[in-house]
């Protein structure tokens, strides 16, 4: 602070002493048209002229009294320039202007600082938002894995419980047999004792009849224990069996969709099991239905969704041209409409076998890391999210975050074939036998 305060003070001091140096000793003001005498003293030209006006013959310097024979002086342009500079820099308007510049510069600095402070605040807010989003997602991921762990835990508990029960049953069967045999042995021993006693008595007593014997209990044949039968259920591909069971418990698991024939454009042929749809060049026999697409070669699934999370998989194999996604129940089926969220469609589209785009207006071109054989569609009604995955490696292709409100149906368009190739169908996959993890 000390150096900052003393610097302007120093400048002011040097400016004052310079002003004194450039002051005329006669009028005590800054030189006007400064001239220099032979003694090197300076005066204003009007002042020295006026001072010498009454003198005839030799004159003297008003400052040092040195005498000169003639009234001679020289104009000093250098001093004149310095005087002009000092006059300007000490003028009111100059100072006012300087002060204004100072205030303006200060204000612009203040505004810039404010901008930076706002930027700092925004960055901090962003960091907070990232942290919050990260924490939310962490909780979500943990929840999903928790659910998977729970399924596995339940399966394990269930299987171990079953094994314990079966082991118990086997043991009980043998235990029951063992006890029956033991009882039979005891009865036989009793009878043997009675018989032995009777036999020992025959020497003294005439044996008239057999001693009273206990009725021997019937013992069933020993229960079979077949180690192979017992272990068959457990000496199995347990991981795969459990995985298949898990697959059915997944939330959302792949929805087993079917095509709704009543929605199909008249040139879409649907397979008997309603899982394959292909475009054909004849009119398919049909009945009039208000649900039917009249202009575009479109078809919907029979299953509509308006809450929860849903996932389904569609096989497109090497079909060069298709659209698929979801459509609002309310879409106009009589009109030819450009597919976009604004018109009620959230779609992925393929053209020329490799040109993949998201169905926005205009289209958003997407780069695929590998060829797209099967597409996974994920619909989260609450989060209003529609995402597309490459179902072979579950890599994300595109995600709409401005998803639908209200009821939607899975949407498909096999598109019009260019005639050079045999039309290929779009297929709905039911629990596809592909490994989802790695
Ligand atoms: Zn003067
Ligand atoms: Zn002088």
C-alpha cells in the first residue's frame, strides 16, 4: 500500500517543481513565449519587453542584474514546448478528463471483476451439479446391482433350501427304515430268548406247545438311495440355469412384443406369429381400421406403455432401410408426417445400410462403431427418455431426453424396398439367446 500511495505523490511533487522551473520571475506565471537572455535566465517575451520598455541603452537581467548593451534575447522553443506540456497537463479540463478516464477504467475493471466472479459462481454451481448428478447416478447404479445381487441371493437361498429339504427327506427315509429294522431285531431277539428258554426247559418239563412268540413286524425293503438321482439337479450348469431365471426377473426385461396387424399399412405383411413384418408390393388382405397407417409404411406393436420402464429388442439384420422407436398413441395415421419428437415419434433410422440417424428435424447423423444387427429400445416413461442400443454389445447409440408424455406404442417401419433386393423383415425378439454381458 505504501508504494502505491507514494508513487502519485512523487509525480505530483515533480510536476510542481517543474512548474516552478517554468515560471516567469516577472509575472510569476508559466512562461508565455519564453525567451532566454545571454545570462541564461528565461522570461516571458511580453514581460521582458515591457520591463525593458523605458530603458535606453544598456539593460539588465531582472533576476541576476547582469548588464547587456542591447535588448537581446532568443526564443527558446524547447522551453516553450515544455511550458505548453505543463500547461496542458495541469489544466482543469485535462485533469477532469484524466479523472474521468480513471473512473471509467476503474468501473470497467469492476465490471470485469464482477463478470469473473459470476463466472466463478457459475463454475462452482456446475461443479455442485456434477457432484449431485454423480451421486444420484451412483445411487441408481448401486440400486440396480443391489436388485441383481438380491435375485442371485434369493436363487441361492432357494436352491440351498431345496437341497437341504431333499437331503432331509433321504435321511428320514433311511432313518425310518433303520428304526423299523432295529425294532424287528429287538422282537426277533425277544422271540429267540423265549425259544431258548423253552428249549432249556424241555429236559425237565414235557413241551406241549411252542412258547408264545411275538408277531414279527414286517420290515419294508430298504429305501433306494441313488447318488446320481440325488445329485442330478445340482450337478448342472447352475450359472446358466440361474442366469436364465435371472433373465426373466430383470426389470425391465426384454418385453415380448407382437405386431398389431390392425395398425399395419396395407403393404406390410405380418407373419402368423406376429413377430415379423415385411414390406411387400401387393395389398395385403385387411379390414378397415381407424388404427391403420394409411400413408406411410408403418406398423405398431400391440403392447402400449404409459408408465414404468420398458425394454425390447428388434432384429434388423442387414436390412438397408428401416425406422424404429416409439410413437404416441395420438399420432395422425392418415397423414404423411416427418418423424420427429414434435410430431410424436422418437425414432432411429437407417438408410443405405450404414447411414444411421436419430429422428430429429433435421436428422442427427450418428456414427456407429459396428454394424447394427439388433437394436435395443429402452423407454423410461417417468424420466421421459427413449434410448437406442446396439443389442449385441449394449453400446448406447442415441438417447432422447425429451421423451413422450402419455401412452406410446413401439413403432416400426420396414420402409419401401428399392426393388433390387428381396424385402427383409423386421423381427421382434423374444428373450434372445444372446449373452448380454460381455
Ligand atoms: Zn512573465
Ligand atoms: Zn540573468
